[in-house]
C-alpha cells in the first residue's frame, strides 16, 4: 500500500490561511486599524503608497507591546483578547482570532516597531514571508508602527489580480470610513502617495460624519436615539430630499462593527416608504448596541453578515426608531409622530397621504437641439451616420405583406397625424409615439418597436463618451460663472484620479485648493443648470451602481457620465427630439442593450399583435 497523505509545510499552510484573511490591500488596512483601536489609541495615522500595493503603514499611540509579545503577535492564534471559549460570548474588541498578523506576515514584508508606555526602548521586528529576519531594540515613539510592503510578493497570482490603483484605493477608503465613523473620539489621518486624503480630529459623531462626507451633511441628517432593554440604536439618518439613487451611503454597525443586513435595510426602507420615490435611498449611519450573547459572533473576519437571536424585535425597534426620528425632526410634517409611543410599531393608517419630495424638471431642456454649438453636435453627428436611417430595416421580415392598412390604423392610434410628420425633416420616421414619457413606439415593416427612452439616450452618450476617452474630446459648454465645488476627501481623491478622463468627457475641472475644484464647463450634451449636482451624480454613479459592474475603468467612467447627463424617464420629447433619439440609437454599435445588459429595444411583430385579436 502506498501512503500519499502528508502535512503541508508551514509556509504553504500559512499562505493558504492568509488568503482567507487578506484578499486585497484594504483587508490589511482593516486589520491594522482595528488592532490600533483595540490597543486604546487616541490617534491613528494610515499611510499608503500606490493604493497599498507598495506600502501600507499604520502608526498608533496605543498600549504598545513588550519584546516577547511583539514576537508572539505573529504566531497564528496568538491573541491577548480572549482566553477561554466563554469569552467568545462577551467580546468587546474588534479582533479575537489572533490570525491577522500571522496572515499578513505570511504574504508580505513586514516591519513592526512598538514600545510600551514607561519603557525606554522599544522593539523592531522584520518578517518576510513568515520568516523572522531580525528582532532588535530600537528607539521609537510610544505605541506601534506597522509597515507592510510588497503585499503578495510570494503569491504572484494574487498580486496580478489586484485591480487598478483607483479601485484598490476605493476599497481602502471604504474600510477606513467604516472604522473612523464609529470612532469619532479618535483622531485619524489618511495619507495616499504623500497627499493628505483625510485628517479627522476627535469630536462628536456628527462632526465625524461631516468630516468624512463634507460640510453640507450638517443640514442633511437628523439624529436617531433609541434605548430599549434589548438594544440601543444611535446614529443619524438622512432627510428624504437628500436621498440618492444608490445605496453607497448606508452604514450599519453592530457594537461598532460594520455589517450588512438586507433584513435591517428593509426595516429602514419601510420607515421611509411614503417619503421617498421608488429606488431612492436615504443616508443612514446607525450603530446598534446589543449584548454580544444575542448575536452570532463567530463571523469570519472578512465577512460582514451577522445573525441575531431575536431578529423580529430588532426589526420592529429599528423601524419604529427611524419613524420617530423622522417625525420628531419634522421631516414628515403630515404625520403626527409625537403621539406615537416609542415602540408602537403600528403601520401607517391606510389612506394617509404623505407628499413625496418634489423633483425639479427643466422643461426647456432640449438635448437634441440641432445647433451643434449647443448640443455638442449630437444632432449634426447623426446626419453623418449612414446606417442611421436604415434602422427600420433591421426589423424587416422577409415575407412581403401589405401593411398599408395596419400602418394607417397604427398612425391614427398614435395620433401622429400627417401634419406632425411633414413638420419634421425628411429623415424623420413616421409615427414615433411617446408613451408615459418613458417609451418611444414606432412602427416598422414587421410590426412595431418599443424603445426605452432613458436607456436609449444613455447608450448613445455612453458610446460617444467611450470614443472621447479613447481618441479625443467631447465638446464642452463654458459656464458664464465658474463655480467651486467642495468635495469630501474621498470624493476629492476620486475626482483627482480621474481628472483627465473627466475633462476629456467635456467637464472643465481644475484643482482649487484643498478639497475644492473649480468647474468652468460641463459636457455640451448636458443641459444641467447645476454643475455641482452633475459632479455629485457622476461620483455617486461611479462609486456605487456603475462601480459595481464588471467593466473596465474607461467603460465605468463613460457610463457614469452617460447616466448623469442623459435625459430621464418622465421627460416629454418633441417630434424632432424623438426622431433624433431613435436615429442616434440605431447608429450605435449596440443599440439593443445597455452597458449592463438591460434591454433598450423590444419588438412586437404583427403576428403577435394579430394573435391578440384572434
Ligand atoms: P487579534 O487582533 O485577533 O488578537 P492579531 O493577529 O490582529 O489578532 O494581533 C495579535 C495580537 O497582537 C493582539 O491580540 C494584540 O495583543 C497584539 N497587537 C496587534 N496589533 C497591536 C497594536 N497596534 N498595538 C498593541 N498590540 C497589538
Ligand atoms: Mg487583530
């Protein structure tokens, strides 16, 4: 018999285990920041170079470690945070598995310097791929400095799969934000490639939110405070009128640990239900304090899901807390929340009407104005595209059928009379009918096509933007009065990284002091009167919904800009605009689907229509 099982060498076992804890630079950031907080630090500095690919360093002024502990801290399952199994049910620290440092040291070059308060000298340890290269006394400030260089140096496959600096930095900023938002009493600083991205002084929870998201959040949020026997909820929620199209500014923490929970999200959305239009998402940042015995703490360090013992009560309390906060701060003036007892979670009475926030629509907005100076040549460009007017052919069926009768009927149904048709130019298509300011319907030889107007315009702009990014420049409209836009540090960093691309797309942006850009022009195709809103929309798209798609950087930027400048569902179009939209769409390389695979055009054949009258 041949035995084939053997134990893996430590170095291999360590690398495998490390893979679970460290997926990307941001995982290292999370672990090191958490250790700094567990060490009782009052000030923590995070320094990264090349989005953490060449350096991640965390310097804290916490309790530091003795010589022996410094060496021990790199052993797997070495922790000072729990001693026995029952401690698992009363964890107050972030770490407890004793795995992070061992994992990081297995796949990087690490230099740690640490000194305990009251000691004259500290210790410096150098470890590379789990091998201790040196340990010697050193002079170093009180606390710990932990530098991680050449992440994944010994796992080239992992290193290769790291994303662009922009993407990795976004992950780092996400982790950083989650940590700093729940520790407003600690000073934090984040420095990337020698630029100070965040510098946050200790303060109140609200000051911290404003420090992270920008001054304007002062007016946008209201506090939530609910204390019960089971849980305490503290934090802030956004006023409905500042809700966004994406869910990027929603944070749940359980005992200061960031988590995701679709179930708890639902409780919040439900509380906002009648205050927000569909698909708009409010800001929230809530910490739920709960007895650790009530939750399953044995969550994997990299996972953010959580299990509660008594989910239903938590849902109810959360829902009621949000409604009360909205009511108390007069966010919902038509509802009388004062009379609601704190935990009375009765649903809204049937038939009560809450006015949704108003949405401003610029009725003069005409993206198809044929003056190329004004439109960036959208209209004029289409005329150069030969295949534009042949789009109906795409839907032609080979059978020769006399459609004349049906055509007439359809035309009258669509109320698109002869006059309308003669009013538009020769290239116009007959019978383009706008349904619910959302769909364009037109007859083709084989039946009719239905086009989603917003997606169609997004597709057109997306393809134009891609061309501009690859080989040129989108036209820009100069603003009469340039405006400045103050961005929060992470958004500022994001815009700075993509400044060239943004300018190629027709923005005219330049840095204007710390945290501020000057906007002196916007893409010609955008009729937005609010360039600041445009930039915010773009950032929101890039960070959130578009950011989550698996597209290349250029595609993401092109799409985020297309989405923030496109005409929206709900916009009424003139005949000429309808024509141009349809023509432009069918001149696209891929008129049928959006960049994320949603249909733009659908067809109904005459057979299908006829069959409905059988
Ligand atoms: P865990 O945090 O789960 O205990 P780690 O591998 O992250 O495991 O850290 C191991 C131990 O090293 C910690 O329990 C702590 O005692 C010590 N340690 C790590 N980082 C620091 C730090 N910044 N300051 C003081 N002690 C630290
Ligand atoms: Mg730890």
